């Protein structure tokens, strides 16, 4: 397990490097929430969690991953490129005119993107619908146990639609639905408690009928164990509250709301890449 954890941590560091460089080249984007989610997404894609075939994006037996917080598209694009869905060189086209890598994921353009997201609060509804449909049609698929993973931002839990979807998921006992909340305590307007406080998120999801787990969202071992426990749970939907740090891995971005949607300068990018390269045993590897 130790070597596997080290391997995933290194992938996450490389993904963070991709994120910083992508957004710097684009001159716009959302680094804070992309960086906070890197360990979670790296574990899902490279920790023997998500079943997928990069050379067959529409494989019916695949699990589904929904990025509800669509503005964190860079973390998904990096994972998809490193998983083999497209060449890493294409990451340099983020937010460019005509690029397949839009500011929010576009399922009509990029393989591996299950659904276009960006309007916050809708991802859990989409994921619940997918999970419900997969259970209804389980006999038609190669695997009857396909999971639907959905990554939500904490700020988007202020949207009422999230809780409507939570009620639906619990009512239908969607044991193939796993929600993960990237709980970094900051949103574009500042601290959550200064905008609309969320209270005890775990208790809220539990009250709505979810089995809940609270973990350190940067602890690879804890993330894998929680995802395994969630997959094995058969009584209904699961919500993993992953406590994270906004801008994780880049010191001048950490816990700074201003980096929710701001591109670094070329000098700041170089500084961040130098720090992140130290986590990579085989040297820096950025597109």
C-alpha cells in the first residue's frame, strides 16, 4: 500500500503542475478548487477505483464520474490526459478558441466527459439519474454493479437542487451512487460561513438518508479506504466529506479565496512548478 500511495501522490503532484501551467497559459481559470481536488481525482482515476477504458470511452461496463463543480475542469482534463483519453499536449489549449478543453467540461467535444457541467448544483441530480437508470437496466450491461461518482464543491451545497437530489437518491436506495464533497471552506466570495454557512454537512447528508464518511481529502490512503467502503455499502447512497485545502500544493494559493478564479503570472507559475517538481521522484514532467 505504501508504494501505491506514493505512486498516486506523485500523479497528483503532476496533475497539480498541469493545472497551474494550463491556467497560466490560458490567462484565466479556477486554480484553487482544481488543486484542492487533485488528490481525490487522482485516487479515483489511478487508484484502482474507477472502471474505465480510455480507448473505449463509451464502454457500457464503465463506472461514471461526474464533475459537478465544473469550473474545476482543469483537474479533470489532467486526469483524462494522463489516463490516455487524449494527448497531454492538448492541455495547452485550455480555454482557447476552438479547443475541446472548454472552461467547463463539454461532453459533446471531449471523450471521457460524461456530462457537460458548470451550472452549480446540478451534478448530484445528474448523477442520481444515471445511478437510477443503471440500476433499472442492470441486466443489459456487462456489469450490474456500475458505480456513479460525483464530485461536488462545498459552496454549491448552498443550492436547493442538491438536497432535492439527495432526497431522491435516498428514497430510491441508490447504493451505486457515491458523492464526494470537496470541503475546502472557501468559495468565490470568501469563507463559507461568511456567505451561507453549511453547518454540519455530514449530519445534513445523514439526515437526508446518506451513509456518510468524513476524511482528510489529501490523505491518499484514507481516500482509497473511504471509496472502497462506499462501494461496498449496499443500503443506499454514500457521501464522503473530504476536508481539503483550497489551492493545495501551491503555498501562495493555499487557503486564499482570491485564487478561486485567478490565473497565476508566468513567474508565479515557475515558482509553483519548481515546488511541485520536488514531489516527483523521476523529475518534472509537465506537458
